[in-house]
C-alpha cells in the first residue's frame, strides 16, 4: 500500500506521523533518526503519549517533545458499560468537539432467545476469520485473551443523513484528523480489562469514513503498521454508505486488503433514496459496479449491511430483489433490525419478519447473519451513536 511522505512533517499532528516521518521530525528537533522510530513505538505499540515517560530517549529531546505539544489528541470524558460488557466512551478533543467510540467484547456464538436455525455474526458484524499465521495468533499469551473489537468514529456528526441513524441528526460539524481517529484506539486499549486484547477495529462509528478520505487512509496505515498497533488488515473494516469514487480509491491505495462494508439497506433506487440521500448521487447501478471492480483478495468477501426498517425495506419481495442485486459479487449479508433512536417513528420488523427475510437470502445461497444487538441499553448499538446535545437537523420519519 502506498504511503507517500509529505514534504513538511511539522504540519502532521504528532500522533499521526508514520515512522519515517518521525525520523525526520526527531532530527529537526535535535535528535537522531532512530529516536523518531523509538517515539513511534512508544506511542503506537506501548500507548505512551507522554514524552516524559519515554525513558530511552535523551532528556533534552523528551523536554523538546513536551514543549512542542506531543501528547494525547483527546480524552475520555465519560464511559457507560452495558449489561453485555459493551462499553461506550465519549471522547473529547482539544477544541471541545466530542464523538463516541465503542469497545465490543467477544461473545459465544448462538443465542437462546432466537430460534434455530438463526446464525449470527459473532463479532460486530464485518470481520472475517483471521489469516493463518497472523501475528496476533502467533502469541499464545495474546491468543488466550478475550477478543475486543472497537468501533471508531471518523467525523463529528455526519453529512449523509440516513434516516435510521442518529449520527447525522445535526449534520456534519467537522472532519476528524488522523491522530484523533487513531487516538480512540490508543485510549480504548488503556481501558481494556486484563484478560482482554484489542483484535479488530471497524470504522463504523460517527461519520462517513470515505467522506474524510485522507485522514481515514492515514489512520488505516497507522493502525496496521507492523511497528505500531499492528492490526492485521483483515481485522480492519471500513463501512461506507456508498461513495463510489472513494471505494475505488480505497481499493487502489490498499490493494483490497482493508475490509469493506457497504450500507445497502434497500434493493431499489426509489427505496434507497428515501432512506439514504447519498443514493441520489451514487445510485445502485454505480455502487454495484464499484463493488464488482473492488480488488478483493482470494476468499475474501464484502460485507453488505442491511438495516431492516418495518414497512420500508423488510418485505420478502425486497429480500428476493436483494438476492438478485448481489448476484456474482462475493458478499456476506448482515441483517440489522433497526435500533431505536430518539425522535424517530421508524423501527424494526418483528422477529418473524427478520427470519423470513434471512431465509430468502440463505435459500439463494448467501451467508446471511442477524446482527446481535450489542450495547443497546446504553445507546451503543448500530445506528445509535449520536452527537450529544445537538439539535436535530432533519425530521427522521418517512
């Protein structure tokens, strides 16, 4: 994957610098190139952002780093823990803007409150099995720990205006910088229990990641860098509402190695445009062409996210249309009964409707899962992350 180094590293926020950029920055601050790579490892491998604690650096360089403002890009200002162990964190950045990020612990497969033969995605819903030989699995100590997936945000608010999602209630306030995106992971790791380990990240929180492409791409390079956090690219998934040019760009820049999740949510342009205004700009024919052109590695699949909204997109006939629409594309489908959000009269179908929709897709040969509702008792479930205290921009009903 390409990662061209900007000419002036001083313009890059410290926590967003890659190792080679840190090498140049360290030299500019009076240190040596290898000091820069040490700084990178302190921040991204060990999670230490206070230069005073970077014990193998010269004292003078540590002091200079403090003076130049090296430190956390955000802080956790509140935490809510759900009954299932999911934890929703409100994080606040230096300008006072806040977003939410969610730590989602692994759970065992299956659930007693749903009848057979329901299959469910065991993770947050967009992660495939690890490659054999992944560095994460090579460590017995790490493998013994419980897996946690973190859902992170990429924008303060959202411009997409999907009617079933709370993140876009007040519209877009601003893009997040790459250091702010990655810092959600840095602070999230500090809060893990002793028997937990961060094993995956999904860019499915507040905002549209591909609308903030440059910062998202840099954050992806940081998250997967072997000298830093070192997540397997198979364990990082970007969710998009369907920005066609940026899907192509993501595939080219990362050679298809980053997981891709598509918010489909309707099988026709008419229905999808009602639920997702972005469809008016990039209709289904263009979106599906982009998915067919995505350079997907062998045995990998694109995740199709489909929020079931009663009376809007949940009929058995809709399921048949979805099955035809996705013909020939390597996908798995996650069905998400709509989670309740404040101010919206929309809601999910009953369980029998969800199961009927799933059965059509399974009978058509698709792997189709029903998304577990995780953290909904603290409004941390899919579609519930909101810009707290914001005034509603649109009326969220049809």
